[in-house]
């Protein structure tokens, strides 16, 4: 076979991964731009690659120097942490109820959970505002928290539910057969195996909360979250520290996830459990206990 | 699944939905019945007091010299008051929309001072959202206030507003790319299609267009306003106008996306395009002031008064002007700033410079005209 | 089951349902009530059963509604075209890098929505290298631009909602049993046919979920139109935001919001019926039906 044919064959076989590489690069372009911009006195709004001149680490050194920015970031982090905690707990409980139990009103509950995901943020934010106006609630951190938990619940339920559906019930039955009460089974078998789904849901809730702009814009009062701060300064000229902070946030998150993944790999290697396959089904006991 | 079972489930679902709705209405019935309409209460006079404690101010962005040597820090050192300076007024209307629910209830969201443009200050006052100010509480202010601002038409005798800074709306021009733009009419020239922006603020953009057509905005009728709005609307539809901006036209200028922008005179500090300059249109500009007002329910009015007194001291006002390059309402600042700045017509305009300028005014039928303008801006 | 056991699902569901009821359903009611009022902010809004608000807001903003459909629809199609191969590559060709690549897809989420979009504004600005390249390639006229055109807004929407498309697609593709494809190949089917007849139909639920999760928020979005668009690119979200926060015409804003939700619901119902799947509403029902 000629070299060209070989090359062409290789291209065809690897077309998909090559495409994936381009696609992922496309996803990361803005992040690269933000990172580049955090290093420069580049004139506002102009994308120049002349990093030689105007390249400065000043903004990284002073990255925590703007008090409003720091406060906004802290507010966002606090809000996201609380919102994640509440919505993950509530959502996980709901998911368990929806998957494991059959009860009157299950369909309606399903519908109620799905509809907020199908509602545009503008509508959610505006309707919440309407209600807060009626009840003369002071807009602020608490109204933001309420709103964030509300739109996170649906996503948590969906994620945990999909994990629950693929769940091997035999393990729980085995625990029950070995004399564990339902609560113990839940604590020692169900919950740990559910954890990846719960963590994924929590991460999603965290990301949604920290990134939220539209709903927060309608319901924040005087409280300034990080996205709201960025919006405010974007109308007048973003201080470069914002770019530096955004890059920092990104890098920290990446490191955190890589760390978690690496830990998981190590743990799995030590427990000799392969991640791609579920634990082998335990054969049913020969005699069914009669109730 | 039998069909009977399916339909029962469907009926049950509907019943649940109805029950939920009834519950919602029940909870809703516990609420207040009126929305909007102003608070309708008596206008209170703000009570002063010693300047101490905590103060929250809402102002426009880029309107203060920041940092440890800035006015806020100096005030904190001088008075012992701790200040929360929030730059969340990006647009009069949006800020009003955000604060209105609370102001309606007699609360200011923790803020003691807002800074609003003339007409919005008046609008809030008419709705009963502001407190009046007793001259006796602000001796320095009224001593140093420039005479031309002592008796504006929207607040004769300055009962509820104290000027923060003044400015002019005209045309920012990229002289390298569009040197011949000297009047607002030039902005409509087709050769600059898609390369010009207008301000979202109706009372900035429309009066300029009216003036360019020879109409005096202070005497304009609803028809005059609508005609000007139509002209802008046609330009927006044809793509002549690239966008309607808030404070952010400077970004477009800096990035080279536009050659001309309707904009404000004092923005030189944020326009980094070396070729861009603010031009007084041949037919004149629009004059406006932003004012400090005290909302209802403002906590710690004493500290608010302390702030106002502080920024009306000529030295403090001079520091402010040197940084933000807008027109100061404080007398005597001209002698205290750098000579180059003192000669700058944009910061210390002479009466001749401003002779063709008009003040911002509202149209006779605000609702209809504003609605028409909003439709044009929203696309 | 004992009476106590019957109550368990209700206890589990309770907090979540209550939260959703209080902070989603009730506000919707208020928004509906607001939509039936008339008046102005200065003179007060009184409840007058003003049904005309609905047709009025529809006729006054038909242009933006149609435009939103077009932009969101195009963005969804593009996201599907870009996202499906990527999800496929990650699910089947990524091996050890699966989770890392997946994370790379979600990573942009961790740099505020606004900052990402502003970065695109910089990348696509009139004097940028990107525009210059496109001009030399004659894809753009010499004085053409990308910003402040529909193309920029659609590009922004596609980018920002790509993760919403990829994640459901991936979740679905991952569960695909490769043995089915092998079986098809054993039966002498070509790769392309195997894909069309086996993979595609089996991944339909993922496609449906992805399309819906992308189209719905895109339809109500206003940030992309505001930052990347110009005078002629306003979407429904922009109008609603302007009505609420700028013009304070609450009744019209509320009416338009409801109309928007109704439109979305209609589109979703038609689409689900057409694509035929319970993937969006309740996997466990489907699971039971199949069992």
C-alpha cells in the first residue's frame, strides 16, 4: 500500500477522535482568551497577540485587590455552597421516592419536577420577583438562596434518578437477607453506591448556582453575586483582575476534578473493582423467606 | 397497562394539578392587593444627626476616584463612618425597576443615598419615594453650590436633590476613521452604516436628534418627539445604527467596531482609543446632572449628610474632578486642579461653549413616547 | 404494606414538593394575576381581567418571537451536529480519557456565562484576526463584520448550550450495548447502515433530551442577543427583560412570559409525540413498561 493510502486509511479510522479534539479545543477557546487577557495591559477589547509589550503579571499580583470583586465572589461561593447542600439533600430524597416507591400522585410529582427545567430563566426570575413584590419580601441573600435552590432541585432529581435506575437491587436484598434493617441497608449499601450520582448532582447544582445571572438579576436586591458584578463592570470596562480571577477559578476547578478522578482511580485499583462493569449479580438465595 | 388504569391515572394527575392551583391561590390571597401607584404617603423631611456608623451609597460606575487615596477612603478616615460604595446604577430605568418594589414599601434596600439623573430624581420624588432635605443641615453644600445649579426647573430650591456631577451628551468620534462628523445628522450618513451607536437613554438620544432637525427640545411637542423617534427607528431597522448602548459604548470605540457614538463628555478616562474625541455637535449638546437623593427608609441619614458635606469641600471636589473629568457642581474647583484640566472645555465649560445646549426634559406624554422609544431600542 | 410504610414516599418528597410549590407554582400564579392587570406604575396596576394583554403582547412582538424560534432552532441543530459526534467519540473512543474529556466539555461552565460571552465578543470583534481571515477567504465582504449580526448571536447560543446537548447524548450513548452493533455487522450490515438502523434509534431518547434541554433555554435567552447582537437581533427574552426592568410594564411583561411558556410547551409536546419517548418524563415508567 502506498504511503498516501496508508495516511488516508489512518485519517479515516481516526476521523472521530480528530474531530473530537477540534471540538474540545473549540469549547476551550474563550477560556484561553480569558487567560491571555489576564496577563496583559492589552488595550480594552482588542485581541492582539503582541504579548511581548504590555505583558504583565501585575494583575495576578493584585488579583485580590478589588474589594467589591472579592465580596461578590465570596457571596457567590457562599450562595452556591448553601444552595448545593440544600438542593442536593432535598433532590436526592425526592429521587429515591420517585424511583423506589409507587404512590398516588407520582405522575404529577414527575411533571412538577420537569416543568421548571422547561421554563426559561427570564420567566422564573420574573415570576419570583412578582411574588416577592406582593409579599414585600426584602430582596437579598435569602431570596437569592430560595431561587437558586428552586431551580437546582429539578436537575438534582434527574441526575440522581438516572443513577438509581441503573442500580442493582440485588445488593440491597443481600444486605436485607443478612439481617440489616432498611435504615442500615440504606446507610451502608445504597448511599455509598449512590454517591457518584449524588456527587455529580451536587457538582451540577454548584455550577448552576455560581453561574446564574438572569434569575439573580431579577431577585438580588442589594446583594451582588459574581456574575452580577461582572455584568455591572462590563458596561464600563472590566478590570483585568476579573479575567485573572476567572482563570484562577477555572484552574482550581480543573485541579480539583483531576484530583478527585485520580483518587477514584487509585481507590478502584486498590479495591480491584473495574469501573466499567457493575458488581456481578449475587445469586438469589435458594429458599425465599415467606412473609 | 389497561386503558381504564391509564385514564384514572390521568384524571388523578389533573386533580392534583387543580388542588395545587387552589392551594396556590389560597396562599396568594394572603398577599397585598395593590401593585404600584406610588406610596401616596406624606413626604418626610430627612432627619440629620451625627455622622457615624455605616453608610451605603448607590452610584453610577466610574464616578469616583477609587483606591486607598480615593474620596471614599478619605471620608472614612475623616469621619469614622464605614462606607459601602456600590456602583449599581447603570441605567436610571433599570435601577428604578430594581428598587421600586422596596421603595413602594418605604424601604431603600439598605441604601442611604442614590445618585440619579435629574428626571429620574423628579420621577421618584413625585412617587413619594424620596425624602426632603433641610438646607440647614447642609451648610457647606449650599454655600459652595455653583449658582447655575441652585434652582433647576425640576427641583426649584433644591428640596430633594443635591448635584453630584454634571455632564454633556454629544458625539464621540474616531477622528482617524470619520473626521467629518460634526453634527448628529452626520451620524446618519450611509457611509457609516453599521458603525455608529446611540445611547439607550431616551432623554439623551432623542433631544439631540430633535435639535439637529431644528427643534428645541424644551418646547417640543409629542409629535416632534415621535418624529425624531421614527427617524432613529428607521436607522435602526436599516442597520445604520449598530446598537443601542448603555455606558459601554467606550468598548466599541476601543475595539474599533464603531466610528461614532452618542456619548458623554467626561468619559475620556475610559476611552483608550487615541483617535477618539468628544465633539460638541454644531447644533448643541444635551446638559444633564446626576444628583444625590435620600430615599425613604434610608438608614443613617446623619452619615449621608456627612458625605454630602464632605464632597462639597473644594479640595475633595477637585480630587474627584481630576479623576472622573466631569463638570463639578462645586464652586472654586477650577483654581485647585491642574492647569491643563482647568483649561479643558469639557470639564470647565464656558457659557459660550454651552450656549446651544439644552437641558434634559421629558416629553408631554411620557408613557406613550417612552413606549415608542422602548420598542425602537428593544428591536 | 403498613400505613407507616405507605407514608414514606410522601415524607421523602415533602420538602422538595413544598419548595417547588411555594417558589415555582405560586409565583406562576402571581405572574398570571399580574398579566390580567392594567394601568401604569405611577398610577397603579389594578386587576381588571385584562385578557387583551395576551393578544396585544403577541401581536406587538411577533417579530422577536419568530426570531427567537429561528435563532434557538438553528443553534439547537448546530449543537446537535457538533455535539453528537463528540459525545459518540467520548463514549466509545476515549478509553481512559473519558471522564477528562467530559469534564473538558463542562469546564466552560466554571467561568461565568457572561465572561465567556464577552470573550467571544472580543474574539469576533471587527478588527480581530478571525474576521480578517474570514475576509481574506471571501466568506465575508471586505467591510463585513460578525458582531451585531444574527450569525454572532446564533454562534453564541450554540456555544453556550453545547454542554446541555452533549451530556444527555453521552449519558445515553454510554448505555448503548456494543454487542448490538456487532450483531448488526455480523449480519453483513455496513457501518453506516448499522449506525442508521441500530445506534440512531436507540439513542433517540438522548437526542430528544438534548434537543429539549438546548432549545428551551436558548429560546428564552437574552444575554447572547444583548452582548453579541445589534439593533436587529433582539429576542423574546430581551423584550421581556426590557418590559420588566426598563419600561416597568408588568402586565404586558407577564402576559408575554406566559405566552412564551405556552409556546414552548406546545413545541415540546409536539416534538415528544413526534419523537415518541418517555425519556424526558419518567424513565422508571418506561422501565416498568419494558419489564
